[in-house]
């Protein structure tokens, strides 16, 4: 986190096998170390979201990110994990609901449909739908 409160987490999926040792460090020994996040493969295997953005310098750049619906579902799942730090759980839930609201209000081409989110277990999608329906969100989450 920098002095203005901007925070970035460097994350990576857990190794596919417990016997595999994967590199977590980026750059030199004093550089960032990636945190391994449980079930991040759901997010990694989600469709990619591509958007052209305009940088502060006025030039266009391509931004590639995970599907925002998948991001929201994964964040909701993280917020319910017993071993997750309470502060992170609260932030995960807030981020999930905020992204859901943005998608439902401003990205009508991205509906929350089970077939579009098939990288997640069906039970997780059902649970997420119940949470969303109980939240203050616009219609559009099935």
C-alpha cells in the first residue's frame, strides 16, 4: 500500500499438485512475493474481458482482465471462507457486490447466467445468486 492508500495484491493460483514447487517471487529477492489464492483457477479460466482505455498520457492502451462476473463470484466465495482474515472477508464481499452492481447497471451485455459461469461449481453459483437476490442490486442476476 502506498502513502495515499492505493493497494495492490500480487496473486497467483495455488500449485496444481502439492508436490510442485512454483516460483512466487517476482524479480529480485527484495521484490514482491505473490500470494497463492485458493481456487483462483476459476478466475484464470474465465473468459477474458478486453477493453481499450485512455491513459493519463492520452494514448490508448489495451486492458485485459478477468470477466467481471467471474471476479464478483470468486470474491463472494472468498468472503465466506473461514480461514480468511476478517478485514479481507469484508472487503471481498464489498468488492463483489460493487462489481455486480456495476455490471448489472452499466454492462447489459454481461448477464449473470449459469452457462456463462460454468468454470464455477453449480452450488457456488446457486449460493451467489441467493446472496445477490438478498442484496440491494438491480434486476438481472439469475
